[in-house]
């Protein structure tokens, strides 16, 4: 699963160029949507507003969304939605009633610099900071989004079985897209089977223990190693 992550406080020019390339080649452009400001920092939590990007025709649109998916057909306040939907399994999201419309029509990207998982027993949980080994300072989670009648967007992070390298920390991990998977994901250019089988795999990771922190804590010290790195 993925319940905390480090925000990317602005996409790098290199990333924007790589993503835009697939859209610009098709005559599209990068646009920004009028939306609430996303949360920033080193301790992003479910129910906060997070940065997203999605395809609209040939354009790429930057926006934000409530990180706790609420399907478009829900009637009532988002706080009335009780299911735990800040993550969705890539293996089953296409068939689940909550997510299947978003799988077809609501694919999105969520930029990040890394995420956290915990090991150990309740009361003695040890946090870990995990990020793919890459020359880029940020990456993109694969996400699904919805838009309610109130115009509020909500989103979820897709997860998959963890790669062997980090499976001892948690048996699942977020789907982190490689550069060549970003446009095919957003535009649904490959089969569902290919997405389920290969999207978000093949990374090498850096993972290290960090000091324990609370929900209100923030700052770059949260990702500093507390002991030996793997």
C-alpha cells in the first residue's frame, strides 16, 4: 500500500518535456485547471489535496485532487464516503464497481519524490523511506481520479505486488511509472493485461530507515537515514 508520500513541489523541466512530448507531437499542449492548491511537503497524507495531471483530448492538464477516491456516482459530502479508497489494486481496479469507470476514463499521474512504509509491531513501527533509483528528482505514481457533481476531483494511488528488492518492507508498492509508460497509461494505448503485468515494475530502489514521526511533522529531516541504507 502507500499511505504517505513526499510531494514533488513542481515538476522538473526534464520531466515536463518528456511528458509533453507525447502530447505535443499529437498537437496538444500543457494546460492548468483552476483547482485548490495541492499540499506540499514531506508528509502527504490521505484526504489532503494532491497535485495530479491527466489527459484531456490531446492536451495534458495539471490540477489537484482530494487523495481519497470517491466515485462520481456518490451523492453527498465526500466525508460521507466510508470505504478506504486512497489505494486501489492494479490487479482488480478495472473490474471493481468503485474504480472501473475511472480505469476507463479517469487515469492520472501523481508526482512525488518518494514514499513511506512501516515495519514492526503496533506501537513499535519503524518507518522507511523508499524511492526509485533515478537521475530525476521526482517521478509519477499511476492514479485514478473522479469528478463529483460538486466539481471536486478525488484520486487514488494504484498499487501492485512489491518487487523482490523491497518486499521485506511491505508486500505491496505503489505503481511508479517509467518515462515510456506515462503517455500509454494516460491515453490507454496498451491492453489492460500489459498494464497489470508490467507497468510500475523493473525499478531498482533506495530504501532506508528513518526516525519515527507523527502526522503533523514535516521537513526534509523526515527522509534522512536513521541507520544503514540498503
